[in-house]
C-alpha cells in the first residue's frame, strides 16, 4: 500500500497526457515549428509536471509523513521530505 | 529552415530520453514505489526539460532574434522572446 | 511561541545579509554596472531567499504541522502548507 | 551609458520596495508571526525580484546584445546572456 493509491488513476492520466505533450513537442521540432511556440509548449509541460509533483507531495505528507509523526518518528521523515522539496524548488 | 536545425538531432535525442523518463515514472507509480523516489525522478525530468528549453532559446537568439536585429527589426522579436523567457522562469 | 524560535537568530542574520544584498544591487544600478553582473547578484539573492523559505518550511513542518497531526488534525494543516509550497515552487 | 538607463528610476523604485519587503519580513519574524504568512511574503518578494531581473534582461537584450549583434559580434554576447538566463531559471 502506498500513499498515493487514491490518486493513482488521476496521476496516471496526467502522466499519459504529459507523454502526449512530449510526443507533440518532438513533432513540432520535426515539423520545424517556430521556437517560441515550442518553448511555450515545454513550459506548459513543466507546469503539468509541477502539478504531478504537488499531488505526490501532498499524498506523501498525508500518508507516510503523517504516519511517521504519529509513530513519534517524524524527524527523519521531515528531513527527507525537505530534501525532495528543495529539489523541486531549485529544479 | 529553422534556427535549431543544427541542434535538431540533439534535441530529439534529449526528448526521446524525456519520453523514456515519463514512462519510467508511470511504471514507478504502477509499482507503488516510494513517493520521494518518484518526486526525485520528476525533478530530474524537469531539469532535462529546462535544458531543452535553454538550447532552443539559445538557437532562437542566435537565429531569428539575431536576424531581426540585423534587419533593424529587433524590438518586436525581443518583446516576444521576453514573453517566452518569463514563462520559463515563472513556470 | 512559534515554530522557528530556535532558528530565529539564524533567520535574522540571513535576512540582514539579504538586506545588504538588496542595497548592493541598488548601488550597482546607481553605478551603472554591467547588466549580467547585476542579474547574477539578483539570482544569488533569490537563492538566499529560497534558503530562508526552506528553513521556515522545515520549522513549520516540525512544529505546527507535527502538532496538528498529533492532535489528529493534520488535514487542514497539510492543505495549508501545500498552498504555500505551491507558491514557492511556482514563484 | 548603460542599457537600463531609461528604466533606472523604475528599477530603483522596485528595489526600494523590495528593501521594505525584506524589513517587513524581519519584523514578522521578530513578532513571531505564523510561518505560512511569512512564507507567502517571501514568495511575493521572490516574484518582485523576478520582475526586476526580467526588466534588466530585456534592457540588456535591447541594448548591449543588440549592439553586439549589429557589430557582427553577437555570438559571445548571446553565450553570456544564456549563462545569466540559466542562473535565473535554475535559481
């Protein structure tokens, strides 16, 4: 059992769409489309990935981190989640 | 002819890898992998997309924007590229 | 009592330095310094602010959010912290 | 003469406001204000700094980079500006 079980289908649907966006960007490059249009699509894709990250992060806080805190064992869990949040923030 | 012609193959190779990373993340979710590990992969993916954006942006500046400036027509081109850079910065 | 009490002095020292950096950037503009050099300083400043945010966020998770979770009241607290994390990520 | 001469006053006014925001955040910490409220203010501050960066970047493209390109010397100038844009994007 994992924390994002309830969001699993929504996450998969989002990632399926992300995959389609990646293919779309490859086609734009193949077709020699205008750079700013491609850059706009990549920026939309990054935004979509941020949403996936935020959903996973919320599941993780509500699941594993909450469990760890209730087991009086939150410290390591919070340190770990901060490490991940730093990576998301700093890209 | 488009500005990123010379980088076309490198860009496609990068996007091919990005596509693989997206599939990898879907598999991680399917396998019920640990949230922080998935979040780390998404953050790597966002980093890879940033690189694609920066390559395209450099091509655009060296190509279209340079041409526009040499044709004494840089103003609109710079306004347009700033619009795109803002999107990349603000996600 | 607030969650970041222990980090209060470290946070103030960091923000004091941030204030100095802002003054330094104003002086660079006053002196007509080269744009890329100023941009580099602003980017360092943004990085310094990110560190302050991450310290506050960790204190908040270890303090208020942990307390809320232990009081079986974590849900609203996690929703609130996600709202803030989103703002930090999306700038 | 520097590229952002025309924006000098607007930039200084923005940075003056940024300085006030930094002082405001220090006061919030001194007053023991609630973490998420402080984090929200820091995120507004980062947003304000992004605007300053984007103004400077546009001035730089319209000024120095345009001059370099017109002098058939754009390559080094574009390489340099990309280096700075990368720093802004990656924080």
